């Protein structure tokens, strides 16, 4: 009997944590398809399609296209996300809605789309990229914290409903990860404060007791394990990659 080549979908897979996970799964032998608003392949072996997780029709079309091409979906990684800051009283309705639509409702739509497929297969791995913000309050981040905390609740329900069908659902909650997004924040801090890039980077790293920023590959390594056959009995869990930030 021929060995099944597992098919993995990674939302937000063209940059940051999503890209690192897509590349790691590719190296592990998965057939990887990324979904993003701009679409396009990540590499010669990692294909991609247009996906707007805030639009149900886009989610359905993307999922149908993956199934038409590959016939199955074994792994879903919800890595698409946005981050905006504002004081609580400065949170506009639009900002609140935009953050929850991408970070929480977008993940819900993707899970809802792939769940029947995984159920029919009797196999599935769902991984949600949450944040330490799901576990602690962060001033100026009400929408972001709420969206990531919501992911934990969504994941627990998904894990319970999937348990009898060979479907696991777990989340990963990193602290600051040195992605393009964080590099943009640091560049803005440099421009605003007039300090050097090294000084600003050191300040961000100092928020972690380990004194170093988490690297995307460190998150990807855990995601690859949770996506593996060996992770069958691991479900309804949240793993913090926090560099001691919650101590």
C-alpha cells in the first residue's frame, strides 16, 4: 500500500510565522499550499492560492481548489493574523471588527471548511497560532488580546468535536517573534525615538527573561511536530513559546 503524502494548508503562509511553518512542513515531506490575499507560490514546491479569511466565499473557493487539486486536506495551520494598537477608548468599531474578523473569525471559517473533509478521512491536524496575549492583559491591545484568547476557546471546542474522528486541534502561543511585522515595529520605533536599531531591538528582547527574541523557526519546529503522525494523542492543548515572558 502506497504511503499517503499528507497535504497541509497554511493561511498567512507567505511571511512571518506562517512562512516558516510552510517551509518546515515542506522539508518534512508535506505537500504545502499557502493561502493569502495576494496569492502566489512561495517556492518551487510550495504552491499558493488567493484567500481572504474574512470572506466566506473566498474560504469556500480556496478549500474547493485545494481539494480539486490534491483530493484531501490533512493539516490546517491558521497563521493569518493582524496586529493593531490603540487604547481601549480609542478602539474604533472598525479596528475591533477587523482584528476579530481576521484573527478569530477567519480561523473559525477555515476550521469549518476543512472539518468535514478531515472527518471523512478519519484524520486531521489543526494548529492555531495564538499568542501570549491570550494569557495576559496588554495595555492598548484589547482587540488583539480578545481575538487570541478566543482562539483558545475555539480550539478546545474543535478538539472535543474532532476527537472521535482522528482530528486533533492545538494552539501555539508565542511571545514577540522576529518576523517582518516586528521588524516594521522596531523600524518605526527607531524613526520615532532617534535611537539606534540595536538599542530598540535590545529593548524588545529584554521583555523576555531569556533576553532574546523568539525566531520563526522555533515556532515552526513545534508546529511540524503537532502536524505529525506522532502527535495523535496531543489535542486541546496550548503551547507557549514565551522565552519566560509570563514569569
